[in-house]
C-alpha cells in the first residue's frame, strides 16, 4: 500500500503539518463515487519505497517521497525517461470544449485543457497530466520559483504547498490548436511568468 494511503488511513504516525489529500491518486473515488481529481499538486502520487519510510517521521517520509517523485518529473520534462534514460515520445492534447472554472471539466475530466503525454519506447514508463509536466525543468520556471524563495527540487514540508500552487494554479491560453501554440502563466506573490509553447512543445517566448 502506498505511503499516502497509509497516511490517509492513519496508519503512519502523524507528523507536524502533514497534509496529503491534495496528492491523492487520480483514480481515488470521492464520497459520491465519482473519480477524484487533484486540485493541487502534480498528478502522480509520490512513490513510497520501504527504505523511504524507515527511520523517518511521516512528514520526513512525505518530503522524501515528494522529492523522489519530483526528480522523475524533472527528468521526464527534459524528455529523459526517469527509469531507463531513453528519449521519451511526447505529445499534447487540447480539450475542445473545456469548461473547468472551479473544478474539473465535464468533457475531459481534467482541470486544465492542455494535457501532456510522454511514453517511453524502451520500458513501461509513461506520463500523463497537465502541460506543466513538460515545463517543470525549464530554466525560467525553475528561476521563477527560486526567485520567490521556493526550492523546486527539494522543498521543505512548509513550502511544498507553495511549490505545488505555482505548478498547478496556472492560467492557460490556447492561441492555436493546429499548429499547437499555447501560453501558460504562472503566479507567485503577485508576480507572473508566461511561457509560450509551440508545436514542437518548446518554449518560444518568455514574459515576466
Ligand atoms: Zn475539458
Ligand atoms: Zn524508459
């Protein structure tokens, strides 16, 4: 059983400030039985290996799991399979009738209309989620986080939620579907960073 499920079931000793609900897996049903989608946090449950729990409080284990998962995201955003190092095959989809102002879209079930996919041609690793997954290792987004005192690689428990908020509370503007072009605007402390991405899924314009 995963670390988060154990923590949510009270099977791990509570640590100070532990709050893990926002990283529930996408398939976790809500009380009405509908699929639950995370409002915050990247859409992968932090992995838990036995060694990651050993000798740590729940908070420390959570931080370790977050950083471990985040390192995979950083590699995958750069097109490198985090499991075998092969070049990932990347693609993007855009929901054509997206209406997710407060929650998830009835048409696609996602909070964001632009979704990123990366599949490894060499192993079973794949990645699906909001387009920020393609941007987390971009220099400008890393710099934006650090400029606001946020460590984008190994944040302390106190700042994990703030990093997640920058990663997930972003605005997206689809400029063109074919060829694809979209602008993603991240916010922190009243500042914004806009990254425009073209059909090659590369950042072609930066605005701060
Ligand atoms: Zn949609
Ligand atoms: Zn692989």
